[in-house]
């Protein structure tokens, strides 16, 4: 037997008045209980969607209880999900590599040689070289930033490369 119209939440005016009456209180309840990180406004909306989906089964006098229980459960589910996400974010993947220990040692030694050789460059060469090779700047950009000619930048970088090759081969 269908409900009388005045008791039917599916009627748009009654549903709208329930939303106006309870949405702010429900939002405040969720905000005070869980904070803002789990989007209480979204959970209020979801609770009202669930009320609309079940409007034929719920009487207006049970609507408030349904909304608060549903919204609270939605927040608890979101909280549990965030807990799982945080747990998995804390687990660091195991670092594994296919390189042999000898290769890794050689790579480390080469990196140390390179760093030492870069430290032995003149400041002008080091600045121009690192701007070009590490930051990826073009000669013209470096010239503008350092307020020198493009030829001067070329000379510094080529001088740095020559000195690096020599220093690394010696080490």
C-alpha cells in the first residue's frame, strides 16, 4: 500500500525541506567528529542521495536518524580506507637491481671521481658546465644569465670538458 503524499519523502518539496532542515547540522556533526580531511560536505551529499534512493522505505520521522547514521558510516568507511592507504604508503618497496656488486662499486667510484674532477674546475668553468649539463640551459641563456658573451660560455664549457676528461683518466 503506497504511503500518503504527506508522509512520502519521495515528494520533492518534503525532501527539499528535509535537506534544508538537516544538511547544516549533519555537516557540523561530521566536521566536529572527524575534521575536514575526509570531506564532510561530500558525505552529507552522499547521505542525502542514499535517502533519496530509499525514500519509499523511510518515513519522515525516521529521516534524521537515517541521515546521521548513514553519514557517520560513510565517514567511518572513508577513515578506514585512509588508514589502509597510509599503511601502504609507509611500506617502502624493496630496492633491487640487476647490476652486479662490482658494477655498483665501479659506478660509485666513477661518481666520486667525477665529483672530485668537477670540484677541481675553476668557478667560472664549473658554473657554466653545470648550468649547461645539469640544468639543460643553452649557451645563449647562460651568456645572458652570467652577463658574458656566448663565445666565453663556449670556451668555459669546452675547457671544463677537456679538464674533466684529463682528470678522470688520471684518477
